[in-house]
C-alpha cells in the first residue's frame, strides 16, 4: 500500500532566527570585567584609607587625594542627593559623586537590565565566588523551598521601601541639613570605621551572611540587598529584553526525530533529555533526568551532573553554559531556538 509522504509541519516564525557560529565568550568577558572592578574597588579602598589616615595622624604619611569613587559605596547618600537634585534642580554640595554614580547605575539598569549587578558590583562578585566555593566545598548549593524562598525575596523590597519612605518624606532643606551634619559630612569615613572597628555583633552577622552565601546561591543579593531590588525595578523599564517565543519553540522542539530527541515530556522540571546533537556538537547518546531545568540553565547545578555536559567537554569544547541546549528549548530565547536541523540557533 502506497504511503503518503509526510507533509513537513509548518510552524510560525515570527522573527528570523540568528545562528551563532562563534563561541559565546560573554561569561569569560564578564568575569574579567568583574575582576577589574574588584581591583578598582580595592585600589579605591586603599587610597581612601591612606587619605583618611593622613588627616587622622595630623598630616603624617602619604598625602593622596580622596578618591571620588568611594562614593559609589554610599547608595543612600546617592538616593538622597538624587532627590535633592530633582526637587531643587541643584547639584548637592556634599557627596555629589554618590549622586552621579547612583544615577549612572540606575541608567545602566534601565538600559541594560541588571548589568550593574552581574558585571560591576563587587559585592555581587564576592557573592558569586562564595556560592561557587560553597558548591565545591559542600558538593552543592542549597535551594530553599518555594514557600520560603518567595516571601523571603520580598525582604529586599521591604528594606528598599523603608529607605524610599524615609527619604521620600524629607524636604530638600532636611536633606541638605542632614548632609551638613558631622555624620553626613563624614559618612564615607563612618563606613570605613565600620570595617576598621567592627564589633562582635557586626562580625557575627557578616560571618553568618558569608556562610549563608556559600550555602545558598546569591543569598544576600537574592533576599536582602535593597540596592539590587532597586536595580531590578529599574530594569523593568529596560527596552532590552530577551523574550521567549514559547509557542514557536515548543513546535520546533517537537519536530525532532526520535533518534535526535531533544526533549521528552514529563512532569514540570522532570523533562527528559536525550541529546545526540547540541549546539552543532555531536554528543554521545544518553539521557538523564534533570531536577531543575532552570537551575541547569543558570549553571546552578553541577556541570555534567544533570545533563550530558561531560560529553560536550569531551568533544573539545569547554562548558560555558552555552551548551545547555535543554535550556534553549525550555527557555526558548528567540536567538537560541533549536532549529529543525538539530542545531541550537
Ligand atoms: S543585588 Fe546588591 S549586592 Fe548583589 S550584585 Fe546587585 S547591587 Fe550588588
């Protein structure tokens, strides 16, 4: 009996897909930029310390200029001065650099989403090192249960709301008056003193945060940082977005022949993958279940522990998370959709 040739399935393509041939080096570049900013902040810290010591010792020692970059560590002063500028139209006399840096980082978040957090913020860089160290040391990072994780994430917004509320009700005169107090004038030195003369309580709290950051990925950033909360809110205004075209990508994913399966259905988070070809690389057959497909995409799970990454490495490519094809299929960013030829695009 004659069989009908299979009609190729049609699926909507709303936008031309872009195939990337070159290896994605964005993570590598990001780590370099993070390292450079860490060095820059280290240098600023040392220079500021020497500047403060010179005056504390009555003009003895190295007489270096005060580094204006230290005001990047004064986000509350930045917020206060930004309000002062908006209300009065005048640049504040005290800590103007805090305001310029604050506005600069805010604009960066509006234009490039959370680029400040992931590329520049030294605390974020430390946080990233800590969970990586923790994962190496303890074998894995903990994931808080959803019922605990979601309300806990609200904490940083609560803290941000408190700062905004307090500063929001202050008049321009009150803001100016605060900056003219000895505390306002020396707020940068107070910050230095916090680290120089740290009490037991502060040391215990910081040690606890370090430990939690080793156990739980980005603990501080995820749950407690009000600055990150603000940058996150600003990033909502960003015109730069990666949107998944779920409809098109799911259709794409289903076009694969059984011997080239990319994704099998299952309970959410339990999808089965069995890859023969990923991102243009031939890999050996094999399949495992991944507990958390999104964690895999973020690199939160151990490389090689949940999908066939070991074989990618064996194929001569290092893992820079690009090869997490399952995430491409699942998240379906428009430029990384999986095409019918088996390549990630
Ligand atoms: S969340 Fe806060 S500490 Fe973390 S990277 Fe962003 S600004 Fe820095």
